[in-house]
C-alpha cells in the first residue's frame, strides 16, 4: 500500500479528509503544501490545484468526499464512513452535500472576499452568504434535536464534512447562541479525537486565517 495525501492543515476540506485517515489509523505520506516541490507535484497531478488530492498506488483521487469513500472502500477500518444500509448511506451523502454546499461554501465566500483587494470585493455576495449560513444554522438546529451525530448513532462521512464546516463557519459568521443543538454538536465534533488532532495540527497556521482566528477552539 502506498498512499500519499497532498494537503494543508488549515484547509477545511483537507481536515475533512484527514478525519477519515486518523479515525481509522490509515498510514499515508503527508505532502504538506507549504513546500514548493509539493505544490509543483500537485499541479502535475491535478491542474485545478485544489486540494486535498490522494494518490493511491499511482491512482489519483480528487475531492474530499471521494477520498473518504475511497478509503472506506479500499482501506477500511473500524469506523465505517458510509453505512452498509443503502437508505442510511443515501442520508449520509445528503448531509455531506448539505455541509459542503450550505455551510462550507458560504463560509468560504466570506473568507475569500476578505482576501480580495477592496475595490474587487462583493458586499452583496457576502450578505447572501451570511443569510445562507443563518438559514443553514436554523435548519441544522431542528435536525440535530435528539441526535448525537448527523445520521443515526455512528460517526460518518457527514460528520467529517460537518466538523471543519461548523468549526470555521462559527469563526466567520457566529452561530446564534440560541441554537443550542448546533453548538452542542460542534463541541462534540471538536472533542472527536480524529478531528481534535486535525485542529491541533492546524494551530501553527492560524495566523493565515484572513478574518483573524479567535482566541478559542
């Protein structure tokens, strides 16, 4: 087995994939994208230069959700990220898309806008992104009532997506304190050992966060 992951510890989508590696103690080579040589290798593998990217015995796998499913299929461990039951598996994939599209995407809109030169910023788009996050938080508050994890009683791909999404979203557009279920879920995710490890690995890079990392978490 030869697994190489091109990633950066501060990236939410890299953290999402790393949770699956760490939860199942999957050995891999970490090609840290702080290194210029690693960035050149990434571009040769995937011209979009988005990450994470996994190389498994010469086969290139892109996108964090696909990487996690690939690990579940080819390098499975005790924590199965996709349930065996087809209905539960479909629900897990649905929640994975929810966290990527309706939490991570608007959160990143806010962050990327802050990086732009002031003349090129998009205040209307940022307002829309904040509104989408408010709507997502409200939906998730109802969803998480009485639940420990996103789907069923077991940690899954959906929780891999939720962990960095909610982690950074609360930094970028605070989750209303009244959403107790969402805050409790975020705390459980932060306490999950595989995500806690990913968060700790990213601490030395927090100064890169464009909005300024809060002194917590």
